[in-house]
């Protein structure tokens, strides 16, 4: 299918430090993976060894026709102890940006993708009132060294998911079940985004700054509208409303499926639904709807910072990509300002509690040799990019 996306559209894929770098032992997640009774099926270990293989990986993505690459800077490496910053770690991320530049790829940098330094978690993490200030200080330090070389920066990745899963379900660190604390953490995340935004905007360069949210296509069943409003309020609207008022340049949309809500709450997918490896309903149409919602509620252009599918069946990835991009394209045709699309994920990587079982990658990674092998879906995606005049 030939579609035309806007000129200058960012085409690429997304990753996160902890999921691909390997050896992220100074983070709260490493501790979480290793604690007795951890819900993680396996530890992250060497991940994809991106730490040493970033140059080849970025070259491969460029050869696939991508013009953008999203990765995250690991706070636990940059600030290994409170107030102590590592020039070497900042130097490393500078070299990742060099590699992007060398291969003609626009770097899209996230400052926080789920993981925090151990010292930060030990002193109370996101529950503490001064957590936004701590995060702002880290953001300012990154901005000072790399700000002029980061055209696009996302402050936080899915703080709404971290608050829910860390303080409600409780499957992410710190593994609590406390509604009140969850609300506190949500508020601290909003303030942390504001602190980082301020730090980035007053640093060197002119980074375009945004916040990435986990978004579901919320659909009510009969009698479910009120419940839906309540869930969506805490999950999305408080963040979107804050973004509407602040100086951020874009809103990051990360969508995987829909959420059907009845009077009793969120429903399981229908019995006959096709499920992905994550147990989500195969529902690529969710992307267009959520991108539209994010724009309508914030008034900002959207950047799809994540969208993808965990599956062993690469043909379903092709179908998912096709469906999601069709829906997004339709919204763009109807006037949605959309800056780009970043498929989750470049590589098969560490999927948090689920370990290495779910396969989200366009590229597979051999768990022993770390050899990379692009899948047919990678070629399908390259073809879409090529038809849009980029590759
Ligand atoms: C996260 C990623 C994760 C992906 C797939 C998003 O919630 O940002 O880190 O791997 O979903 O589950």
C-alpha cells in the first residue's frame, strides 16, 4: 500500500538502555531482578550488549532506511551516587550520538526509561517530594554536556505505567500496593517532567522536548462510561492536561492495544480475540485513535515514540505494522500533526518481568553470540519508508 507521510517525517525504531545495554547493575531494576521472590522470569544480564555494539546496530538501522533512532540515557550510569556525575558515562552517550550522526540518523533521547539509580530508590525514589528536583539536576547535567547535540529529548518514558505497576499491581519496583502513594508518585512525575523540561530549555542547543505516555484506546461497554473516565483520568488525562499547559514541544504516544471498560472495570479481551505474547489483544487500530486523542487533549504535535507487537510470528508483526500505520496515516490525512513513528523495538530485548521471551524486535538477537538478524518485518518496514522517499 502506497501512502504519503509528511516531509521530514521521523522513521525509526525505539529502545531503552536497561533493555539493550547490558550490565546495568547500579539501577533499581537490577536489584529488583535479583531479589528473592522477584516476579522477573530471568535477569537482564548482558541484555543485547548494545553497550559495545551500538555502532554496528546504528549502522544496521541506517542500512534499513531508518532516519531516526530512539534510545535512553541511563541515569544510574550518569549519576552513580547522589550528586556524583560520571564524565565517562556522558562520554559514552556522546559516542552513541556520534554514531547516529555518522550514519545519518536523528537521535531521539529519553532521559528516564523505567530505571533509576539505586541510591535514588533507596532514599525513597519517586515518593519523595524532592524527587523532581533530583531528576531536574540530572537532566541539567545531561543538558550541559549533550544538550546541543540532542535535537529531540523525551523526559520520562511512561511515568503513568511506572506509577500504576510500581505502586498498584505491584509488579515493578518498588512493588507496593498503595493508592495514595500512587497519586503522590503521579504528581511527582508531572513535576519531574516540568523540572527536566526547564533544565533542557535553559541549557545549550534547542532540544525539542516532550513526554511519552502509555496510551490505550479506551472504549466503554454499556454502563462503563463513568468507570472509564475515572481510569483514564489517572492513567492519561492528568498527564495530557499538564502537557497542554507547559512548554513541551510534542507529546509522545505509546500504544499497543485498546482497553475496553465496563461498569466493573477493564475487561479481558474477548474470548475469540487474537492475543499477542503479552496477552494484549491484537488491535493495531488503537494507534490512530490514541494519537488523535493525545493531540486533541494537548494541542501539541504527536510523536509516536512506541508502537509494536510481541510475537514469534513475524507475519503478524507485518500485519500489525500495516494496520497501525494505515490508521495513523488516515489521521494525518485528516489533519493530525504527527512528527514521526518509532516502532518498538529495534531489537528483541529484555522485556522487564517477562525476560527475553516476548519478541518485539525488527531484528532478532542470538542470546549467546549476540548476532543480529533482521526479520522479514524489518524489510517490510524499510519498504514503507522507501516509498515515502527516504531510503
Ligand atoms: C515500554 C517498553 C516495553 C514495551 C513493551 C512499553 O510499555 O516503554 O519498555 O518494552 O512497552 O511492553
